[in-house]
C-alpha cells in the first residue's frame, strides 16, 4: 500500500505531459531489457504516452535483488522536446547495486518516437 502511495506522489510531482511538454501530442517508447545471463533478453516493452499521461519516465530495474537501480529516460525526452527531435535511439545501463558490477547486471536499449502538435511544428 505504501509503495502504491509513493508511486502516486511521484506521478503527481512529475505532472502531465500536456503541462510539461505542451508541444507534444504523443510519445512511443520501445525498450528492450537485457540481463547478464544465458538468455540476455529479459523483456521487450512498448509504452504509448499521451498528453494526459504523467511525465514520469523512470522505469524500475527488472532484476530481482537490484537496489536503487532503474532507467531514467526523463533527460532523453526533455532533450528531444527542446531540440524538436522526432526519433532517438540509445542505451542506458542500470546503476543499481547488485552482486555484479553496477553496469553489468542489466541495461536497456530504447527507441523513442515523438509526435508534435501541428501548431508547434
């Protein structure tokens, strides 16, 4: 229950996409989670973000036992909007604490596609 309340507070603090990025009409975030294991692809996810969505772009690390890790795409999204970019690809290692070195237990590869309102083009 506490974890759900904390997530709610974080989302409210982030604000809505429409408030934080008024020129954006939609964001599609495609991510592939990789782990350091025999089967390296842990998960493939696609997030469709609308103007009514919360402007919170931090994803938790999916590796059980990771403490304080995750993948924060906030600066990537913010930089894309500032530069009016439509596509960005990259990768981020998890910097959480785990049995393996910080940059070795998990990472994501992402592709972000940004759509802008016609009035802001």
